[in-house]
C-alpha cells in the first residue's frame, strides 16, 4: 500500500500557522530543482491526457497567496530545504541547507498562513479534500481539528462524503470538488449533498485557474445526463424499497 499524502495545518514552534503538503514519491535532488521546478513551462504532465497541468506552474501556485514559501526535498538519502520567493523580474529559489537523512524520498511544500486566514484554510481543506481517501489530515486550527475517520460512499455516477460541507448537489472531477452553477445549467438549486462523479475523459474540464467548471454546451449536456442517471438510481431504489414495505412502521424505518 502506498503512503498517503500528508496535509498538515497547525501552529509551528513560533506560534505561526503553517500549511504543508508532503508526498513520499521519487523526491527531488538539486538538479531536479534547477531543471524542473525553477523553470516556467516545464511540466511532467505535458503528454498526459488524464492529469491536469502541462504549464509547469503548479509548483509555483503558493506564490499566488504568499510572496515566499519553503519546500523540503529528500532523494537518495540527502535532504535539502529551499525557499522560493518573488523577485522584481522573476522568482528566485535559494537553497537553505543540505544534509544527510535516513528518511525516504519525498517532497514537502510549506506555506506560511496569515493569522486572520486560519479559519478560511481550515474550511477549504475540509471542502477540497472531502473526497480523497489517499490523504492523511493533520489539521488543527483555533481549537478545531479534522478527524480522518470519515467515510466516502461511492457509486458509479455519484459519491457522498461525510466530511463534505456542501449541502447542495456538486461535482467531483477525479475527486476534486467543484460547486455547481445551477443558473448556467438552467435548473433549480438542488439541496442534495452528493457529488456527481466525472473524470477528465468524460468531457468535463475546469477553467484555467482551476476554480470552476467550464460550462460549455457539451459540458452542460454531460452534467445533466449524469444528473438524470443519478436520479434514475434513486427513483428505482425508492420504488424497490417502498415496494418491500407492508406496514407504516416499515416506511418510517426505511426513511
């Protein structure tokens, strides 16, 4: 079994909130940082039809929130810590240290969080990671914490997470959460806290900034078709279960 991605959000030793994401994959060495991370337009997903990316900008995303962030890379028993920060003309990466390590390969990205944003980060972690079962949450914020013992119920066309905060019908694109724009779909708001399931091969894609779904006519047709498939599932289940109820008490118990 592969090690899970570890998402951490808590106070550090200096009483500052830090958000971090750590994987335990192949890791990065100094050449990787220079030849891949430090160059815009360089991506490991360029030839992939099943992964988002291809622009080489994903690793720089923390700079959209903070003017600097840190990342720790472990590869071949060497650990290196770097800081990436915004310069006048380009972004700069400084290596802070290099030392031997007995830990396995991996990369950890660390982003300082403003004190006033701590609850927003807490809510967004809950929202965006509700459908990932390959993530371990180490999250505490202002006395609140997230429990990893939540269940995700998956069906062919939809899924439901006990951790999801959205009380309306929404979308999961390869388990990434997106709210539905009911106005663009031309339907009423549906207070039904489940997610319609899609993969990139289904023809539904996000906007370039990854913050919403692109509502092309093709995408709207695909989403409405999936909604119909989910509706048929529940109608058939309701009719089947209710048909097995012979008393009023059984109906109450079913509900």
